[in-house]
C-alpha cells in the first residue's frame, strides 16, 4: 500500500516527466517542420511542396504546445506567489491553495491542453507523412 506522501511524490515526478516530454516533442516537431521548409535536399523540397499546409498547421500546433507549457508554469508560479505573499502578510507558517481560483484551475487546463494539442499535431504529422510515403498525398 502506498502512503499519501509516496503518491504525491510519484504524481509530481510523473507530471514533471510528462511536461518534459511534451516540451521536447513540441520543439522536435517544430524543428522538423522548419528543417523541411529550409532544407536544400530534393526529398525535403518535395515534402514541403506537397505538404505545405499540413506542415504549417503542425508547426503552428507545436508553437501552441510550447506556449501552453509556458503559460502553465506562469500560472503555477503566480498561484504559489500569491499564497506565499498571503502567508507572509498574515504571519502564517502553513497555507492552503485556493482550489476554486481561476489561476489554480487554469494550471490543470493548460497541463492537459498541451498534451492534447501535442497528440493532435503529432498524429496529424504522422498521418500526412504516411500519406506522402504511400503516394496518397
């Protein structure tokens, strides 16, 4: 049986790993789409010509993923900053987050949103590349 402390530690570790993977894949997808667009190789030029709009959409989604990741951390910072300021002003040693606040809720929306946006962009890129490879595009 796992203790609450162990569960919270695992949750923190996994959410950090998820965010790292999302960030890495988002930047990687953006680098791939940009690399295809600026490459001089014949195959990259052919892919870019045939998949111009899909690549633009995928690159845009990747930028969105990175932006959502950044905004999640901004919200998390602000939630913590507000709580610590409240605790210091009231000379408290412990505080409780306002789980109903917009910023607190927005953290979760952004956390899941970046994962959904990444999955959508990655699957769309894979779909279009498979169509290109099979000559269907």
